[in-house]
């Protein structure tokens, strides 16, 4: 089994800046089964700073927001789009 690299995992942060009310930021777990482990709802003008950790391997953003990370700025779509 590979040793977990804490220094690398704890170095990755993202900033989510809501551009509409009710933006969902969802933390997903690591491991054999990926599961939701934390949800935050932020409103227009609010900012959430999130970190990838030993437990968090993915972060899903639902709603219109800008996500700032080491890869640049990513814009998510509106909650109104949704699945058909």
C-alpha cells in the first residue's frame, strides 16, 4: 500500500465565488466508494475556500460560480440548466 502524501494533499485549495444565490459546494470522499460527506450553500457575493484533504478527493459545484484554483479560473453554469 502506498503511503499517503499529506503535504501534497493539503496544499490544494480552491476558492468558490458565488454569482447567484443557492450555489451548492459538495465535498466527495476518497476511497473505494465515493460518497458525499459535506455540503455548503453559498449566496451571491459569498466566497468559500475549500481544501482537498485526506477525506476529500473531489469537490462538486452546482450553480453559477467562479472557481479559482491552481489550474486557473473555471466558471460553472447556472442551477437553472440542470438535467432534462
